[in-house]
C-alpha cells in the first residue's frame, strides 16, 4: 500500500483572502536603530531615565575638545518645540578648530558607503551669526572624511545639506563643531542615507524594507504589541501609552516617548510612514489602538472619560480613508502628501488585554466604529494565552459584540505546534474569525521553522475560520535584544533572514486565492516523538515564582486515589538559601496532592513543579506569576515552555491558600481555596506522516501543494489532481530542508538554510512526490495549455459563432515566411482544437493576384456573412491585403479577384507604411466597419458596408503607437478604445506587444506599457502578433498570439518562422486599463 493524496481542483473550498501577513512592533530596536533609517541616536537630546535607567540627555553623544575647551549642558528654555524641550548648549571657553560634539550612532557607529549621499538636518542658533558651524563625517578615531560649513542666526535656524562619503566605514561618527567664541545651541541633529527604501525622505532602511516587500504580505499589523497599551493615560505624559496623533506631522514636533521595551522612541516611524509602507509593499493596514486600559499597571480610563479614546479610533479611520477636501483628518493626510485614501479595512482595539476593565470598555469602541464605519472589520482580543479563563473571556466578548475577528497570541515550544496541528479543526465558521496576531515557536533554528510550517498547513486547511495570521516578532537588532526568537536579525549594516522568515515568505508567496479539498490516505504510520504514558511521572518539587521570595508550604499530602495510600511530608520553606525542595518521584496514575501555601516575601507567588525528568521536561502550576496576576499551567519540553492554560489570580502576602493538584491519568485539574481553575489533558507529541494543504491561484490557474515532512524518514506519496488528469503539468518545486534541526542562519552565514527552486514537468496526474526527511516542499503546478495547436502556426485571429470558437492562423515553418495556405480550427472550449481544413490556398489559382507568402489573417462577421482578410505577395514581390467571403466561419470562402488594398492605393490616400500587411477589423457599435493595417507605421481605413472594399478618402495614419512594428488591433471597453500592437522584429526574442488607449478610434493613442512580453525563465520568447477576443456574454477576454516554438533547441536557426500559437487570459485593472498578459506554457 502507498501513501495517496487526492486533490479536487474542480471545487473551491475556502477563500484565503488576507491570510498571511506581518507584524511590526518597535522592540529589539526594530524602528529606531532598525527599519527607520535615521542614523543618529538621541537626535533631539530627549533620552531620559524614564526610558532606561542608564539614559541621560547626552546618551550616544561625545564631546569633542581636540584643540579647545567648552562647557556642554542641556537647557529647556525657548526650545525648537515644546514637545521636545531639551537641547544642547555649548559655551566656548577656549576657541579652537575642533570643538563640539559627535554622535556614535547605533551598534558600532554610523554605517557609511563610499560614494553614497547622506542628508544632514539640524536646528541651531549662535550668539554671533557670522561665526560658522561645521558638520563632518569622520572615523571613530576622529579622522575627517568629508565636511561642510554652515551659518545660523541668533534664533533657531533649520539647516539642511548633503554630504557624500568618500569611504566605506561601519563605525563612523557624525560631528558638529564650532568655530569662534560665541555660544551655540543645537537641537534635532539628523542624518539619513539618501538611498532609502523607495527613495523617501525620512525613509526606511532599504535592505530591511526590501525583505518585507519580498514576502508579499497581505497585511501589516502595527504598532504593537504591548507597546500599544503600556503607559500612562495622558497623551502629554513622557511615558504615555502609544497615541497615534503624536506620531504624525513634523519630526521635531513628534514628542519623544518611553518605549515599554526599555528604550526611547522618536516616533519618526509613525502612522503616516506606516500607511505609506503598507502601500509600498502591497499590504493592508491593520492598526492596533489602546482600549483605555493598561493591564500592566492597572491604569483604567473612567467610562465617563472614554470618549476621547473612542474619538481617536474614529479619527484614525478618517485619517486613513477620509476625503481629502471634506474631512478634517483626511485633509491632514493630504497636507502630509497623500491626497488619496489609504484604504484601511481593519482596526484592532487592544492587544492581549486581560481582565474585566478592558472588556467593559471594548463595546464603546465597537459600537461607535460599527455605526460610523460599518465596513471596517473590528478585531477583539483573546489575550496572550491559548486557553483558560481570560482567553474564554475574550471570545465571549467577541461573540456578544459580534466582533469580526478575535486576536489570539501564543509563543510555544515546537512540540506544542505538533500537538495542536488540528487546533482549529473544531472551530465554527459561524463565529468571529480567528486572527492569529502573534505566534512563534521558541527558536530560530530549522527545526523551529519546520514545526511552524507544519502548523501553517493547518491554518490554511481551516481558512474558513482562520482569517489572518502573522509570526512575531519581526525584527531584532543583534546588539539590542529584548526578545527571542525574531524573524529578521540585523546590525547597522547587515541583515539576516532566519529559517522562520523563509518559511513565512514561502507560504506568503505561494498562498493562493482559495483552498482545494484534499483527501490523504497514509500507508505510513504516525510517529510518537516521546513514548506514550498513561500517567504523569517524575519529580514533585515545591518552589517559588522568584529567587528572593520567602514561602512556606505546609500540610503536604499525596494520595494515591486508586489505593487510598496517603503520604505526608514536613513543611517546606523556600527562600534565598533554598530555592526549591524536591518532595519525591511520583509514578501513580490517579493522584491528589494537597497543601497550604503562604507567601511572606516576594511578588510572583507559588510554583509547584511535577513530572520533572532528565530530558528537560516538566510541568508547573504557577500562582501569581508575571506581575502577580495569573495562575498558569505550563509544560516544559526539552527546556522550552508552553503555557497550556491561564486564569486571573493574585497572591496576597501573609495569607494561607489551600491548594489541590489532581491527576487522572494524563488529565490535570487544579483548585485554590476550593475553586476550580485548570482542567487540561496532556496530549502526546505525534508526528503525522505528512502535513498537507492545497490551494488555487486564480490568475494563472496554478495548483499550489504544500507538503511538510517533520520526520527523519523520506516520504513518498502518489498525488492525484482531480480535474487535471489528462493535462501535462509544469511549474516549480521549492524545497527547504536537507539540514540538521539545529541549523541556523547568522549575519556571517546568512544562507545556511534557504529555499531551493527547481523546474517541474510531468505528463499529467497522478504523479509521485518524494519528500526528503525534515523538508518543506511547495509545488506550484499549472496545466500546460500552450501551444493550443499542434504544429507551427502564427499570427492568429479568432471568432466565436453558435457555441464554437474559431481560430485562423498563418501556416508557419517555411523559410522567409513563404507558406501559401490558410487553415481554420474550431474548438468548443478554447482548449481542444480541430483542424477544419484549408480555407484559402494561394497556389491553386483561388487567389488570382497572389503567388504566395500567406500571412496574418483576420476574420470578421457582418450581416450574417463572414469575411476573411489575408496577406499575399504579387508577382512583383509586393505584399497586398486580400479579402474573401463565406456564409459560415468554416467557409467555403469566395476570394475577391483583386486585392482589397495595395501599396499604390495606400500611397494614393497620402498614407505612408513600409508594407501593406497585417490586417485587423474593428466594427463600431453603430455597425461601421474599419480595417487597421500596416508595417513600419499603422493606418486606419473605413470599409464599405459590403466589407469587400475600402471607402476612398477615409484612410489616415494612427498616432501615438510607440515603437510600432506591425499588427495593430483595437477593442472598445468602458467607452475607451484599447489599442495593442507588435514591436521589434518577429524574428527577435524581444518581439512584444505594447498597449495604449484613446478616447477616439482615430487616436491619438496614449501608450502605457508593454502588455505582452517574453518570459525567459520559462523559455517563452518572441511573444507577439496577437488578437483579443471577448468571450460571449461575459466581461472576459482572451488573447491569441504566437511565440518561438518550444523546445527552442529544436530550431537553432530561423526561430522567427518556427512559431506556435498560444492563448492566455486578458484582465483589466479597476482603473479600466488592461493588465499585463502573462504568457504561459
């Protein structure tokens, strides 16, 4: 028996929509010193002990007194901005050439690149305005690389200038020095590289932003995280919560604030920059705003004072989406430089809140937003735990308020993700959707990423309930680490994407538009990572939540509930001299442990450890815990923790608590003072043979199959694609693995664990896939639809009649394009084509005026008759356009005895073209027919109602067809004329189709861009000479065109007359313009 997988490509399951995105929070110096490209640390002298105990106003600044002396001090009188009141004053005691200050930047210093430009900004004032200041880029040792002088007035003067670095140095400094004797004051000293992401001023670090763009995330959550709600309630306070209105406007007016991760934040990367970044990388914004409650410090906005907080949420929506002329905050956005709305669709209120105060306040936000902006999708929160009382409280609130989504967060051991792969299988699609807003396994190794990949296939399979998901955290500056793991690591000049990043990128790049039903039948058995147990065995240990606590456990009893045997133990005191006490080893199945616990000193309560083993595994019942707010049941696997359940609980000192811990096999129940809390059944760590998901990408019909093999065994699986059994399949296979679970990337070796890509080709389904051990494989497969005709054919035109499609090509494969016959092909579905035979033959006398060179046909219907236009050469070697008529698309065609259009007739009309070839027909809505033609220059002429003659005096050139070579066509849609034409030479691999529009059939045409081009990676070259057909009864279009015949190796010479005919879909943008046509195999 073999492993078998059936994927039904004919059935749509769940929309994937915005499933995968990213989350940015300014921790680990992710913004200042990271993504935000400012190179100066503490640019406004606002660093303070409130940010970090080691900070002061001159943090990251050094005094320069090489050949003079000065006094350096901070003042606050008459600042540049009252929101950032501190500035530096330098009083010269002994003048010199090199007296001032220099900034050390972040990490090792300011990173300079040779030849790059840097923008310097500074506010300054002097006692004597004639005395000069100087800015310089210099080495760590003080060597000047480049410098520029500037003068300022006696009041604050803003100086902006640029410096070009003559060297590369990752440890550089920026110095501002003073010449003369008078006092100088400095503030807001800024330095940005000119080469930022998208070239923006006040921009983003290019390499880090590019890593985000490359992921192709569907959304970007911002700005937090605990950053959002940890702070005072007054927006003017130095340590206030994150308030979005503080983050827009002039940089020097944005108030410096305490970052709850222990440093200062300039807010230079604020909400306007955030919305710009979303737009730049194609991600939907998901802002997170505080809900009037700080759960870290129990700061609560009284309900009667909540209105300004609700107004902030409404105003943010208006700032993002409001009309630039008629709304207050929309006009603010426009004044900042973005008149068009940002198109915000989501808004989250709160982050990981626990406790009743938040959920009492959430409905006020929800009601106001829903009433004023019903289209906004509102996100509630379920706290920072995967289960337990506060988790359920969040879900209860979401149900009661009809929230659109619930934000779940959890950081767990890799084994937890394997155990809980099917977590969302039982969630109901009738309830609010899941937003998995923060998750990660503990580590950045390949083993961690592999387990996360297995879990993500479950998110995709449950896309009916899981609507959004993003890994966290995103960034970490390696020298300022607050939290591990992180997706992207960096220093001041290098970056390193982790294996976790590459898995996220892989799943985002190959998300698909909707899931496909799949059915797996495994011959291979699932594996248990650890031996299955029927009980909880291991050491029982009494401890405390922190080392400096003093706790007593008394009345300790352990009862075997199967036999009634009871063990009693003496009191245990935990303090600095004895941080834990091992009671013994338990191996009973059904057990009740009871004791009394009292805390005399400490702030994190009690900790009872059980099931401890030598492999780093144990379970803990914590009471008090972080900030003395919780009781948690925590599982450790190989030393890494997973919180299985959480409830609110506070330990009061000098009070006895009656604690009960009960085991029933692998089930754990806890009680404190008789009240039940946790009720958890431990699950074994089971590795399934493969973790699978399948989706469809609508744009090109690709089937995306993800396979994750967590085991150390190779897996073979037979894949059946229902609906694609007869199709040849081609595409790409991206694999990641082939390395040890502990392998990691680093700044020195950033490419140790990265995906690898290879081509895939198979003659239909089923096919067998081989997945190596510890490997993720993504198959992106398409039906090989092209060429649609067997053999060599080019220059196609198409028609539809009575349920049948017809295709009229040039018969190709003859040197010098010397063919003489035209065939017609028919198809019921645009895929299966039947040759209906020759309809015009230039060598049988059917066309008296032509001797050969049968090229570029066109077909048109009018008044129930069919008209066939074609090119041929006269005996003198000059090309003309002929015409034939028939009662049916398949003929028989009667050819007009003389050409419809000759070089002489065109010249007589005063129009100049190189050759009279490549006809196409357009019939206006009023029935007036036109012929477009020409090589070297395009022309247009009206046809008589008979369709067999031109109307004299109506011929005119077409203007605006940039790079025109030949084969112009036009269609009308939405009141606009859409022109397409071929460029370059048909024998060139760069042969392509340009696209333009006009409000008139006679032009002029505005050229927009190439709409059909080669795809060298696929071997697709020489794409051109096309037609576009509107499908009957639908606003849907297809393009038929030719390309060089494949494989290219079959025709080392003469590719320009060895061509094959292809058909691909044509789509239009929301603005009405034609999208680029993707040529497919």
